[in-house]
């Protein structure tokens, strides 16, 4: 049995940086405990999606881990983003899975319901970890299914919706360049003032509220939670997006689009229909505002350098007409680290997951990206604020985030909601009709898993 350790000792064991103030006497004590542990050995087969510009950063963390555990070799296999779940399930069913995988938390219930993952609760209990203290509440809650922990959060899912805006567009439109629209009403005013037409044609839009700039995101759900709505009941057994707040939200999205741009077809001619084209519209100055996630900080630094020093970031606007509404994100699709059932080296895999999920590996992987972590303490590092002046906004978003109730039906429901949103925006159905039919289809999916 390994010695129990506190949260501070856990972070030290994982190799936490002095930059976050976790060194000292406890580190020396933790180092002694580490020395007393059985030496790990063997290979950790590691499948993930951090390729391209992030791959060298990840490989550096692998080498650092191997230096601390000289008997362990981490073998990296970078997968594409398409068909990941099928690749994982095929390997698990075949009896030769990797030891650590990167998966979306929105899909975690489907893995867990099929007993495709190891529960991490025994590891956590053995090591004396308080994961609810280490991570933001919504982040760790979305890594659980039916009360059991099946993964360690990888990226912070609670800041996937932030409002990025072009300060130059605000300034030339008579808006305060250092003040983000806080409410739906302020957002519409800013969008109207920053929209530009030439010869009756849109050449710059203020904001497209119908697109979620997140792979697993749903534009409707983003605005719903900022209207004090919810997708499901607390047990994810009944749909709830067809309640009053849901109808109000979809109606607002449609009216916003029609009033400002004359229809969905007009705005998508400028922004396109997906997150990538909408982001490019913003970075190429065809849009004044974009709803995007905390990953955009690194993308601006490395890909969209033309916007450096010229943008602002704020929380997602909320419906001020609803006295119970406030700005908040919902978490459902952030990435996580998990150990598949059938792992050949679960002990070493767990140490790697701790290192890359909450230790030095996580800290040094995300810091160069100027991107926050699911680990509370790391985001309080003064060095982050020096690198990214918007970190206080991000921390606020993370602390306000709420986790969706877990259900394996969510990927299907997500597709239903996307179809519902576009049908309403394109005026193929009224908001009421679109929500009614979507609620029937979504409830059918929830019932199937129940």
C-alpha cells in the first residue's frame, strides 16, 4: 500500500512548479515518500490528439516524466479528431488497448456504461487525493459517471465560451473598447453598431449567435444557460430545454439574427456555418465579436497574430430580463485522461495521468499556450497573469461553470439540438415547433439509455 498524501503533497509528487508556491518542507516530505514507493517500469502506451504545434510541448512532458521514472517509457500515438471513440472501443474490445487515452468528457458516460474504462476511485483513495479540492467543481464532476470517477480533467471545459471582440471595431463604432457587453441587450447594441454593409450587402457582422465555436458545443445550450435554463433534469432522465427559458432563448436567437442581418442566410454568407469559418471571419475582421474558447489565446499568438494587442475578452452575456439569469458556462465536452479496461500497465499509467493531469506535466503543457488548467492552484500563478492579462476573466468563468448531468445519450441529443437550432434560425420551423420536435427526439434517446 502506498503512503497517503495531501493535495499539496500530491502536486509536489507530480512535480509541481515553485512558480505556484508548492515547494518547501512538504516537497521534501513528498520526495521521501516517492523514494519509498516501488519503482515503476515498463511502457505506457499513450493515445492523444495534441499534435501540430502542441506536440513538441507534450513530448517535453513525456521526457520529463521518464526522467523522474527512469524505468518507464511513454510511447505517444497522435490520433486525428475523427472516429476517436471507434478507435478506442475497437482496441479495448480486442484486448490490446493503450494504457492512457484522451477522450471527450461528453462521451465518457458511453465508455463507462460499456465498462470500457477503469474506475480511478481506488487510485484516488489509496493516494489520499481530494480531487474536489484540486479541480474546479464542474471540471471534475464532468469526469464522473453514476458517482464514480473515470477520468482526470485534461483541459478546462468551463471556459469554452468567452466573448472575444475587436477593440478597433468597438472604438470606430463609438463603443468603449475596454468594456465587454455584459447582457443580451448590450450584445445586440454592440453587434448593431459594429455591423457594416456595402451596396446593401453585409461585409462585417457584429456577432453570429447561432454558432458554437467548440467541437462539442451547442450555441443554443450556451445561451440557454445564460438565461437560467437547463438541458436536462438533475438525473438526466428528462429533457428540460423545452421549458419557458428554452423557448425564450431560441426565440431570442432567431429574432437577433433577423433584426440585425435580415436572416440566417445573410449572416452565414459572411461567417460560414461552423466554428472554424466563424473564427476566421473574426480574425480576418469580417466579424466584430466571436464566441470562442480559451484555446484561442494560443491560436492568436501562433496563427492569428494580426489581432494581437487589438482584442478584448469578457464573459458570455446573459439575459438581464430574467432576474435569475447570470453569465455562466456549462461543461460537457472538455478533454480528459482515462485508463482503458485491459491496460497492461495501470500503475505506471496512473502516475502518468497524475503527472499530465494535475502535476508539472499539466502546468508546463498549458503555460506556453497561455491557457488555463482545470487545476485551481495553477491558474493563480502570477506568471499566468503576466502572460495572459485576461486570466482573471477566465478564472471567473471557470468558477461559475456548471456541469451537465452525465448521460451516454448526450452525443445524440447534441446533434438533435444542433438541427433544432438551424431549423429555427433558417425559418424552416418556428422556435416553438423546433423545440417541441427536438424534445420528443431527445427524450427518446434518454429513455433508450435508461
